[in-house]
C-alpha cells in the first residue's frame, strides 16, 4: 500500500511508501499497477535505471524527453539523501514553468512521480547517494533534451551549492522565450509540414485575419466576416517557418481569387528576362518541353511561346487558367503533386524545364509537391523555383508577407534539405530583389552529374549559417520587431489625422491587408486604397472595409500622405504618383521601418 500526495503541480505526486517492520527488518511494496491506476496514474514502466553519486552536492538535470519519446518517471532515493526538483514544461498547463522541490531519502520511504512533459533533476545532500528511476519510455537520444538549472524564467533554488556537474548538464540552454511547452496529448499539436516534428516554438502571432484576397462587395459589408487565426511556428529541427494549420483552407481559396500576374509591369519584365536567360544558358529550343507549375494567366510562358518553345501550364485556378488559354497557352487545371506528375509524364513526356515561381511557399503539402518534381523531370532536366527568402523577411521585418495562403517561409538551408529528401540537388542559386528579396534555385536530379554545383550554393549556405539560421535564437525577437512597426505606423497615422491631414493607401494586395488588419487600421485613418486592377476597384478590403478605388481619386482628393503598401515596388509607385508633390504630398512606407519619402 502507498499514499499518493498531490503537489502544486498537477499530476506530480509524492508517493509515500508504507513499510511493515518485524524482527527481520522491513518490507514495502514500491509499485503496484492497480494502486497506481486507482490514483489515476497509468504508468507502464519499460526501463529502470540506477544512479550512483559519489559526493554530496552532485547535480544532475534538468532532463526530459520530447515526444514521441516523452515519459513519466518514478524516482526513489535508496541510499543517502537528495533534493529532487520537477519543472512543469507542459503546453497549456496552469503551472507552466513552475517548479517544486522534494527531499527524498532512504529512510522516509518517499518517491516522486513525474508525468510526461516535466523536466527532472536533483542535487545530492549526502556522499554516496543512490537513486532508482522507473521510466515509462525508452531512452531515446534524439528526443533527449535539457534545460539550464540557471534558467531565470524558472528560478529554481537549490538547498546547497553544486559541487559536481557534468559538462553536458552545465551546457543546457535556458528555455527560449518562444518555447510554448511540450504537448502531452492534451492538445493536438501541429506537426512540421516537412519533417513531422512537433511544433513547439512560436515565430510570430498576428492573432487573426480574414482571407487576404477576399475583397468585399458593398452588399457583403452587411454580412458577418470570418477571421482565421494567423500564427507562425518554426520547427527546431529543420527550421521551416510555417503557418498554423487551419481546417477551412477551401473557403480561403475561393473561386473569387483575384490575383492576376499580368497586372504588374515589373513582374512581366522580370518574367521576360528570366526566359531569355534560361534559353541562353541552357539552350532550350523547339524540341524541349517547358512546364510551369502555378502558371497563373500565362504571364511567363507567353515568352517561351514567342520563341516557339513548347510549353504547358499547370494552374488550378479556373479564372486565371482561362485567361492563359485565351493567350494560346495550353493549361492543365489541376493542383501539382506526385499523382499529377505521374499522370502528366505518362500522358505526354517528361519536362526539360520545370518552373515554379512563388508556388513553393504556397503549397500546403510541401513533400507531395517537391516529391512530384523528380517524377516529371527528364533525366537531364532542370528545375527552377523562386520563393521569398526567409532571411530577408526576418532581417527586414517583412511580416506583411504572412497571410493564410502562404504556408511556408523558407531559408536556403531548409529548401536544400527538402529537395535532397526528394532526390533533387540544387546546383545554383541566385538572390533576386523580387518580393523584398527572393531566391531562385536551380535543381536537377541528384544523380545527374552533368551540371556541377556552383560555388554560390555553399556561399549562401554558409552565409545563412553565419546569420544563425540553423539556431533557435535566430527566430526569436521577430514578434517584438513587428510590434514596433505597428506602433510607429499607428502613431504616424493618428498624428496626421489629428493634424487634419489625410492619408490614403496604394496597392490593395495581400501584403497590405495583413498590415492593415494587424494594425487595426480603418478608413478613419486610411481613407481609401488605390489599386490598378479593375477587378478590385469598387470593392472593399476584407476586415478593415476600406474602399478600393481608381487612381483618379488621388488627383481629385489631393491627400497629404500616400501609404505605399507593396513596399517592394515603392520606386515604381513613387515615380508613377510623382504628381502628388505638386500639392506637397508625401509617400509613407511602413516596412522595414517607418519612412517618409
Ligand atoms: Zn521540421
């Protein structure tokens, strides 16, 4: 028989043994499955370990194992005396980061029961102290973790100084300020989209937002709007920054999707230049086959077509696919993935060039997407992908590139790992100014050695490492930078309004919506937003209900300030709207920091 005594930490028990003595000595039952179950402790022990500690003041800890190897422990001191400490690291626990200490010795007959998700350590109070641990999980080195006994957020106080400690235990880091706790099954935690590791760390929380491309009609302003959580996590194993899973992605990708690539002149010039350079460098001709994934309205393939190079677009959005076909560009209306790739290769042939611009970050299942590429790629074929570079996003605080359709935020390190997993090798990389700083990677089958790996690849990998992109600390502090941008922008808008000046916006894209909704800006601070796309004019921004209008309004209302929302093309916009100088108008850009132009 034993007594289970509750502690301040839910699920942590002091287990009091009740020995029976007679002239021979004593006898006590240390573990009985039924009794433990009766106390609500479903402990199936699979390992028993014994620790010997020569000197008083020996410290071991704080140790824990992360899922899937998280474990419960039952600790008993069998010789000498120790001060045993438990730290609550469970996500969502009301006592998260609280700790308790319990004295265990070989006389009192006390043990301590520690549930999954708690860290454990002890300091010995006598020479020759021995403890026995029962574990419900196997020791799993890749799931082993530790936290520093000096972590100020936990503030453990030991009853004596540490005399002996291993280098490993001394080297454990303090918990990151972004550590959200260990999932112990109470909440169903999201898993990394690439490596399936549990996501324990928040990168940034923008709280919630409506779907960023759902521009509203005036009738829709009268109806309630749905907001979805907008929060990013990062994986501490592969460093993929990724959006929280939400179930209603079908609603977010409505057929109303209003993005037409061809409305941006600088983007068209970028596409044209790419096509010319690819033909020049790799010699594509009439015998080649070019496939673009997410080919949109044919903004890029039209330039291959001009050069009489056979090309096919893959584009799931019906509206944009139709526009592409009107330009004479063959377009298959499907989502790209492994099965699509197999079907395509069977029905036609494998591609000499596969292009994916601004799609890699937008696919929910990145393994199925990248896994499809080698299935569609000819033996000597080339893949190029462009995507916004996470390093630029962090360095420039480009948090407005976060929206629901943007699932992954990619470093070169992470993309290299994802490609390698699927049998692709990146042999070249270029840094582009598009979207505030993008990467264009060139890949091939890993076994195709006809294209050597350029020095640029290792150069960028080591630059990312030197920035610390392979370390947890790099991803910290982003939220604070985001808050600062919000405060600065709101202060400027409020000051302008208080002084009787007017501010309007330019560029009703997803970027602007993230910024406006996160900052809580409405039309009292930003009277209207101008956009060149006739599909958006006459509608209203989701969430903020700011009207989207034609540029004529700027000439007519002569605003004092024009807030440029797509900061990545600010030079183009400043030039285009240069006439606001006539009445003393100024341009404002909020990112990477508030700037008046
Ligand atoms: Zn991962």
